[in-house]
């Protein structure tokens, strides 16, 4: 079994989690552990003396059986840029704040690894979005996918932008707002939620179009089929606007036509048998919490 480990920091919690994982995996027979070099560089800068050196890799290929992300949700979003379309199952150990996607708590690492080695887990398949622009933009040559959302937002101005929106070549509306979020089911509990979007379960074949602070009482989040092709054209006082794919941003000019579609690959998130999305909703977002319950 070949396992990759990724992280973005080597603070006390991450180090503690890393050491537990490292010892566990190194005591297993027939397990090769590789640290993604971006993480290894951070470890090397911060590691205490006598810390073992490890096998390092720049990229992942489909020979890997598992990627362990140590951090929070931001770290998972970065970790999946290494996985791309290679179908490597991903699990997140939460040493960050919320950990909605990174569901394994530090104190539960060993039982979680025991469950994985006993093949006692489910795979939650997550759909992603991809973007195309006319004219083409180099920013999207690589890493052209988002697990949470693709968001359009104003840049260098307090002035609103307009986002003309077509669904499968049919005009929907022109939003007057700070921007527009196209969210996957996974992203429905992220930025879209903060802008009034609904939560949808990860196995739903839908996307959500959520305006960011629309200056209009009739602009509401819209749930559409995930096979829809979405076309956007931005206008505003500035000549440029921002587009984000999860945590990555690029600047585009107003003459750009944006096409957003479901990507043709998925990310496989490992879910332990005693976990579920609904459970995470209650635990992490305090779903429906009411003193009377
Ligand atoms: N106002 C907002 O709510 C807002 C604004 C910008 C970005 N975001 C989210 O942050 C993500 C980027 O993460 P980051 O760590 O680089 O930024 P960050 O450090 O600002 O963290 C954003 C927060 O969103 C949470 N989050 C991320 N994805 C989530 C998901 N699928 N479900 C539930 N919570 C989730 C994270 O746990 C974190 O607490 C974006 O994809 C977007 O969804 C949210
Ligand atoms: N580039 C970075 N440099 C230094 N520390 C970082 C960097 N990115 C993340 N971290 C730290 O790593 C930890 C995990 O970060 P991450 O963004 O994954 O999660 P988070 O935002 O803390 O939690 P969550 O996203 O679950 O709310 C945090 O302690 C964060 O401060």
C-alpha cells in the first residue's frame, strides 16, 4: 500500500498528528509512505532534531492508495490539487479550526487508520466544477477545477458588478451584486451558505447559483441540475474582476466569457462507517440546534 501525506503547516497540532500517523504507518508491513515535497519542505524547516527523514514526492500518480491531509478544510482543498483525476481516496485529519471536510479529529487518528486498514469505510464521491474562458487565460491551464465553488467577485472597487447569466444557452438574468457563486454540493456548506444558499447533501446531482450581496429582493439562490452549462459575462465600473476556484484566485477582464461545467472526474473522500454528512452537519454547523431539543 502506498500512502501520501500532505499538510500546509507544521505547528504543534500538525506535528503531533504527523508523528502519530508516521509511527502507525511505519509499523505496518508493506506500506510505503511518501510526503508531498511542499509539506516536506515545511517539515524540514521546523522539525526537531532526530526527526526521521522520509521518502518525498512532487506529484501523485494512480499507484497511490491513499492521501492523508493534515490541516483543516483549506488544506484538503489544496491537497486535492495533487489528486486531480487520479482517483486516490482522500482523508483529512483536522488540526485546523472547523474541519468540515477534514473530519478525523486528532485524538481519533489511530481508530480511523485501523478502520481504513480493515477496509471498514465508505467512499463519498464528490463532484467538481471546471472553467473555460474565451479568450483563453493561462491561469486555468493547470488546476482547472474546484471542489467547493467557482466564485466571481468585484476587484479594486466598492461598486457592484453585473453578471449576465445563461443556462444551457438560455438567458436566466443579470445579477447586480458583489459577485456570484457557482457551488457544488460539497461547497454548499462553504461560501454559498454564508450568502444564504441552501445546504445540499453531497450525493445530490445539483449545483447552486448564489448571488453575493445582490441589491435586489428578487435575486435568490437557485438550485440547478449539475449537467447544466453555465455561461457568465461580467460588466462593471472597473475593467477587471476576480474569479476564484476554491482558494485560488485569478484576475479576468470584462470582455471574458466564462463557461462553467461539472468536471469529468470526482474526488473520493473517505468516510468512516460511524460518520455521515448529516452527523457532520449537526456536529460542525450545529444544524437545527435548539435549546428545547
Ligand atoms: N464568507 C465566507 O463564508 C467565505 C468567503 C470566502 C471563502 N469561503 C470558503 O473558503 C474556502 C476556501 O477555504 P480557505 O481555508 O482557503 O479559506 P478560509 O481560511 O477563509 O476558511 C474558510 C472557512 O470555510 C470553511 N469551509 C471551507 N470549505 C467548506 C465546506 N465545503 N463546508 C463547510 N465549511 C467549509 C473552512 O473550514 C473555514 O472555516 C472557499 O472554497 C469558500 O467555500 C467562505
Ligand atoms: N500557508 C500557510 N502558512 C502557515 N500556516 C498555515 C498555512 N496554511 C494553513 N496554515 C495553518 O495550518 C492549519 C490548517 O490550515 P487550514 O487552512 O487547512 O485550516 P483552517 O483554516 O485553520 O481550518 P478550517 O479551514 O477547517 O476552518 C492552521 O493552523 C493554519 O493557520
